[in-house]
């Protein structure tokens, strides 16, 4: 989890951007800014949980290593849920 | 398995398709064959038939394009998104697009067009993504050979269209092993940079002290160059290498990378040519020896000198009292050897030289 005090490292920011892009495309995360600068919003956390549930990962709502690793895997472009 | 909302499907089972353009990565005939075989995988288990058109509008229009390719659903360059397809319906419904920025192949050297086409055409017929990592309709790419549909996929497509009236039987791709199956046995186990990796069928579980839930992944997703069936594996931490055994060959992995010069034959270690398979392997850090188990015997390999110790093979039963069986897999932790055979795990103490505990194999997977 990112501590609220310290500013996000550029790597954390990249991970957050990658996650937002992934969840927008495959889990219907609404477009637009997610929460305060660099802090995962509740909507983002909820979508992270949805993705972790789909892939049978530990449902934490956090961008842990396994979750990020899976987001970087080559895959099909069709969303995992809904229309 | 999952269907699209409202269980979208083709109203009749005679579906048309057209290959609008071709990738330069493969011969035209290879693309034609990959697409035809991918469609056959679905028609084998349903009443669906697929007629190829060469002009005009077909139900399933198949094309290769990169980045923004006309549907406001752009691809992203190499890797990442490989392809996408639209559920059955008018117009763009059923259309299937492949990312031309990928390297399309007919083997495992890059992205296998047949595998991806079988998945995408599943979407074009009404299948959405499956959560079963062993299913074809699982969203993440993985290479495999043989008939591509798993039981999960077959159940899903037959829920939409029914079975093949000629009831041609196909042997589904085996589903993913379930970790808490009480009869679960292992193919192989090894340490890997502080984690424990357990191989079973086409999958492996990764165990990490800080990760309470073992993570199941397809072998090919991580190590495309090693076979889908692992017999034995061990880590030589001094060299930061993991040796994988399958049949009479062995592969050396440094993390995710295959070490140059591999695979090699197992007989390079000094095993006689009569040995055609290693059942289990384990490196004993305290002695610098690697033990290789084959049937009822085992060998001791000295990593430092790179030679087989003399006086081997020896009987497993004689040297490891309490271990009366052959060994499927073995790992070494803090002075204890853990032997796995079928659904039973034996904890052998190196100091007291005997088996001191017997558990279920999948106790190591928190079951």
C-alpha cells in the first residue's frame, strides 16, 4: 500500500496508470481522474478487487505484485465483464 | 465459462466467414489453415458449420490491423493486447481482429495464430472470458498443443448451440488441477529464490512465505521454452539456477531465462543411458550434493566437481528409512527432506535419519 505521506515514486505512478488503463479497458472503470493525485480511489479499489476475484488472486484491492504481474501478461482485448 | 450479456449467439448454425487480409508473418496457406483449424475446434463439438466467403460481407470478417484499425478500439503495439472479437450480431458482430504489431507464428516461438484465433472465434460465437486458467477462453495467452478446448469451453459453447449431432468425440484439454483435491499428487517441486515452486500438469503453484495464497500459473506463460510436463526440478542456489527435467532432457533456468546451451541430455550428469526419466531431484545445501531419484533408487551428484558420486545408485528404502515408495517430488528445508509420493508427503529428518511425520501432499498448499 502507498503511504499517504510520501509522494509516489515514478514507478508507483506508472503502475497506477497501467492499472487504471487496464481496469478501464477490461473492467469498465469509468474514465477520468481517479481520486486525489496518485491515491487509488474507492472506485479503483473496487475494480482491482473485481479483477483479483476474476483471476482467483488474493482479493486485497491493492496493486500488489501478483496483480500487477497479471496486468502485464499478453492477453485478449475483449473485456472480462459486461458489454 | 461465461457468455455475453443476453447470451448472444448466431440465430442459425450455418455461419459464414471471410479472411479480409493476411499478416506478412506467415504464408497465406498457414493463415488459412490456422483459421480453418480454429473453427473446426468449435464445430467438432456443436452443430455449427463454417462456410468461407471470398468477397462481400460474411458473418465473421477476419482481419489484421494495428493501433486504430477502424473500430475505435485500438491495439497497443507489440505484446499487451493481441487480438479482439465482437459477439454475434449484425455489422461488426462476430468480426475478429488480430494485432498486426504482434509476431504471428505457427509454433511456440511467438504468438501462435491458431491458439489466439480459436480463442477469438470463441468470442465471435458468443463465448465471453472464463475464470478457469485451463480453459481456452481464459483471457491470458498461453501456448499449448493438441485440441484447444477444455471441458469448460465445451460446456459453454454447447449451452448456446447444443452438441455435435454426429457426436464426434473429442478429448478435451485437461482442466487446471485444484489444489485442495485430497488425491492431488505433484509432478515436481523446487525452491526458486526463496519461493517454492510446485509443478502439476501444465501448471505450477508459487509458494512464498509472505503470500498466504499459492498462485497457480501456466508453465508456458512463464517459461515458454520448457515442456508442459515437468518430471523433476531442483535449484542450485550457489549458481542461481533451476534445473528442470522432462524425459531424457534437462533445461537450466536463471530466473525467467533459459540458459544458453540447454536443453541437454540428463546423461550428461553421469546417469546411464538406461535411465529415461528422473522422478524427483533435490539439492542438499548443507552437503552440496544433488539427489536424483529414479524408480526405487537414487543417485548423488556433486555440484562442485560436476560428477556423479561413486557407489550409486543406492536403494531409497535402505537409505531413507520410512520412505518405502518411489518419489514424485522432493524439497529440502532447514534440515528436513520432504518427499512427495501420490497424495502423501513424508517429512524426513536428516539428523535423526528417519521419517518423523506423514501428511497429505497438499498440506503444503495450505489445504
